[in-house]
C-alpha cells in the first residue's frame, strides 16, 4: 500500500504529539505500510461504547468528543480529542471493550493503526512502553480532576471552567470567538448539567458582560470574571 510522502508516519509531525514519537523510523515505516487513512464526517461515530477495537485511531485533523452514557441515558462528555491524540489506546492495550464512545464534532481525518503494531512495539521498545505509561498516567490524572470538579464545583463554576478550557486548548478565531463550535447540548454534557440549565447560565454570563455569543459561537470578554467564578469568588 502506498501513501503520499506527507502521510507517512515517519514524516508526519502529528506523531510528535503522542506516544508514537518514541518509535524508531523502521517501526514507523512498518505502521505506514499497514495503516488506513479514514475521513470521518461531522456527527459520525468513530467507535461506540462497548466496541472491541482491532486498532487505534490517530487524529490527523478535526475534533472528536469522547463520552460515556450514564445509567439514566444521559451522555457525559469526558474529553475532547484533537490533532495528535490516539483514540482507543487503553482499550487495545488491555484488550477490553471500549468504555467511551467517540463521535466527530467536525469533519475529521484519522489514521487507523492495527493493534499488532502496538503489541509488538510494547514488547520490543522500552521507550515506547514508557511513553504509553506516562500517557495513561496523564489520562488518569485528567479523569481524577473531572471527578473532583463534578463533586465540588457548582454548575456556574463548571461552565466557566469549561469555557476557559475550550479557549485555552482550541484557541480563538480571527474575531476572538472560541475556535471549536459546540452545540448547547454538547456544552451541557461537558459541564454535566441539563441543557436548559446550561442555557440559563450562558444567558447570565452574557447579560453580565462576561461573554458574547453569535449563534453557537462564544467569545470570552472578561477573563478575570470567569477566573473569579471558577475560584468561587462570584
């Protein structure tokens, strides 16, 4: 199977953002020879909770939401994955079914890497093994922080923190709006509240002059106010 030079793993700058950076050039060449590039349309599933994966998905472009369905049928977004992230890595390593679903928030391009490459390289490349352990530890810390926020912070605080997270991680467009555009339901699912409660809080933020909206787009106007909300000063 042939790929354009820029899509070869050994030449791809995206791998510098994940554990693949620990692989040798020869190991990356073997991955390039067997990987499959996929275009994922906005709203399409990359995988569903409970699936058993035969490989991982490396995000070349676009944003995916990783979510888990609660017992009451509510979708809780636990993370937004963007360029460079490997989706399904934990499930493939542990050979367990996925505990999250991954859905494209916009048009995406991903590379599917068969799990044999991960298994072989974990056995033969200690640097790669260490890189995976460090990534899993980082993911666990992130999950711990989410749990603490849900337990100790109110909806107003979590919304302010979510807006800052989106701006810090995805940046702003030329008009100053947060680059990633989410539905109000998606924002509510990140915050961990009902859509109606999320909309009420966004309206309060807007009336207070802390944010500005244009359709689904959101611009943070007063960083200090959001910081004070996050810290519980407002």
